C-alpha cells in the first residue's frame, strides 16, 4: 500500500527538495574526516554547515511561486534542521539507511521505526544501489529488507521515498567503452525500469521514486510507466547526483515534460562548492546562506517555468 501525503505533490504543484542528508561523504569530502570518525571540532563544523545550508533555503522559500519547499536532512548532523523545518512550513524528509554501506542497511537497527515515529517526518527515505546484474542472492536479501520497510511505513502511515542509484557493472561500462554519458543515455533507463519492476514484484511500494536524471523524454516516460505499472500509485522526482548545472538543467527540462514527475531533490549541486568555500574561510555564514538560497531558487524557478510552458 502506498501512503498518501497531504497535500500530495503533483506535476503542477511540485515538491522541491533541497537534499543534505549526506553524512560520511559530507565529512570526508568537505571536513577532512577520516574513517567516518570526526573529531568534536569536525562534527561541530558539519552541524553548523547544515544550519547554514538550511538558512539559505528558509530565506528564499517565500519566493518559490509554485509547489512546496522541502528538505531532506539527517539527524546526525542536521538535528537542528529536523526540529526547525516543520515549524517553518518546510516538508521534512529524513533518511533511514545507514551511511556508507554498499547494500541497504537500516540506521538504528530494529529501533528504526520507533525513531521515525518519534521524529514524525512527512517522508522516510532509503538510498538503494541496485542493478539487475548484481549478485542474485544479495539482491534478494536487499529486496526482502526493503519490502519489510515498505510494509512497516505503510502501517505507520509514513510516506516512503525511495532513492535509486543504478551504478554500471564492469561489463556494462565496457559495452559503452567506458563512456559514462552513453551509459546514462543508452543503458541505464532500461536497468532502472527493471529494478523498479523487481521491487514491485517483491512488495516494495514507495510513495515517491527519487531517480537519476534521464536524457530523453521517451526514457523518462518509460521509467514513469513502470513506476505506475500494475496499479501502483507512485510518482517520481529527479535527484541531482552532483551534476554540473547544464546537465542538471537538462534532466529537469526532460522530467518536466512527463506528468508523473512531480519535482526534484537536489543536494551537492546546490551547496557543495559554497560550503567548501565556507570551510576555507573565503565566505562568511551570511554570504554562504545567500549563495545557497540563490542556487536553490534558480532550480525551483526553472522547474516552475518548465511546467508552465
């Protein structure tokens, strides 16, 4: 059973998420954390950085002319944001997967659902890496775990946000001579539809699929058709994947032409460069937040403009 969100996002009334649930990669790439064991100073810096990112979003939210503003943020370093977002009228999503695992693993173990109930987000998010060519037994165990999560969230009446990454196998890379753009264009769309179908067959029923951008409208329509196949009431949003602006803008332009796509969740493409400058001391808190807000707003306005064409 898919859990509805009130108000549910639609193509014309989208959900526009700033994603900053990064944990291990956030520390290692921006704060010099080693072995996912930050010092007290590093942890304090990461917590402060997430407040700065959120301040940028908060300060421009009134300028978003369609849809709802959302934030995807972890509790480990973003607890202050988790507490502030609902009061600010920002849709809150939290991750429930443990950081830094190849296969889906729950944060908080058997207590994960109690934790979700305590926080009360609009969405609980999982990050999953999958490919039909991955080991069959590992895939089966992962799908079983995801089906349990899907059922538990449905019973708890918490909407399920499923972030799907489909990395290429060595053989798939070789088939396109190592060209990542060709993989994205020619191979990945079919793999995404197959992974979605496998999840559906296993009883996994997200409210929203968060998928990597697609290069053509036909590919986006095919993925959307699978997400809604068999009576599944699911929509999709586009993730950023730290893409350069021109690539990300293309993905948004493509998705905006398909009714089942109802927004985006963009993270590092919005804030990574600015937070790196902030850690180096070349921008202060206020300028960092302002830059992040402007970048988020540019993507939100692009989506709104695309759907209005």
